[in-house]
C-alpha cells in the first residue's frame, strides 16, 4: 500500500552519509539525488524512502510517535543496520534483540531525530 515515505533533513549531505550506510546494511541503495531530495529503494521492491528539505523552508523536525520500520532478513542485517546508524551519528533507541518472542529488532534515531526500526523474524 505504501508507495513512499519522506523524512525531513536539515543537512542533506549528513543524511546521505547516514542512509547510504544504514540502508546499505539491509540491501537498500541510493537510486537518485537531486538538489531537493534523495531517494532510496531495494531491488524488486516498490516502496521508497525519500529524504527532503522541507518545502516551506522551515527547520525539519521529527514527529513524536512517528517511526519508520524496515524489514530485513536475518539478525546480522539488523545488527549491521544498528551499528551503521551509531557509527554515522545516530543514537540508540533500543539495542538489537528479541522482542515479544517473535522478532529480532533494533531502534535508532537518525541525526535529525527521526526514529527508525529494523527487524527480522526471529528464525531468520
């Protein structure tokens, strides 16, 4: 159902450095960059993530209660995403581990404060 999601940033170059590594850890790649936005995707999947500076030129802020979740295959990918996020200036919001007995999950915030989740079924 979701075609794409956007996250605002106040520093596109910093955001690109962060998301190139973090999404690369789970098979994502930067598909296009323009002066206004940058788009990421994963081979064979339609949903996209776009980084943008706010259209109204005001400061980008994160939403309280808003979060994007990325599904991946395997605990190693979750661990790599989490480690890449911290290495690129993200902050820990929940170390990788089993949650509710069903999924292996980690939580981070990107350098602009956007909350991200990455998860894999516990058996992968």
